[in-house]
C-alpha cells in the first residue's frame, strides 16, 4: 500500500468505524486516463448500498480536507465482494486454511492459476496445496466462493 492510501486510511478509519463498518482495503489506481480512489468497506452482516452511500458522504469531506491527491479522481466506496482480493497481511491471516486462487505471471507446471487451500504465507511466498509460489510471480490472490 502506498503513502496516499495509508494517509487516507488513517484519516477516514475512525469515521468508517463510527458508521458501523471497517475498511477492508484502499486502492488508488489509474485505469486508462482516469484515476480512481477505491475504498472497500466491510461489516459482519454484509455491506448494503446504503452503507456505501453513507460512508462515501461522510469521508468525502475528510479526504478533501486531507488533500493527499493533487489530480482529478473518482471516489468509489463498495464492498470487497464475495470473492475477495487478498493483499494485506490481515487478509491472508483471515483466510488461512481456506480455498483461494492465485493468478500467476509465469506458469507453474503449465498452469497460470493455482486453486486450493492457502496453507502458509510470508512476505516472500505463499503455499497453496503445499505448492510454494514466489510472491513476485503472483498477479492476484482471491478467495473462492463455491456456489
């Protein structure tokens, strides 16, 4: 997570918590010519559209006052979804010993996706189904929801 995301997290976390939610993740990304600040919120009973709207309205002036982003961007507040991207240490801890899918830059045994149980992780590697995967070879790791 970059400095922009960290400073925003610190600034808005008390307000998000006050509204009964928690921050799952923050992304500041460029897609095409546009920049997006995405705040993913969570709560035990699930996130509603009203939660997203309430959080968005409450944090928008806080972010404006902090002014960490000097260019134009769109603010998006949403749930992390049912199949969640794992990026932070807390995410990996929460989903240890559950089913995940890792997408890879370079194939392992001919496969660019490895799906299975997250056995272990550290800063250098993940172990899924007892297969060691270098973190540098991973594009994204997501939880798997079996419908």
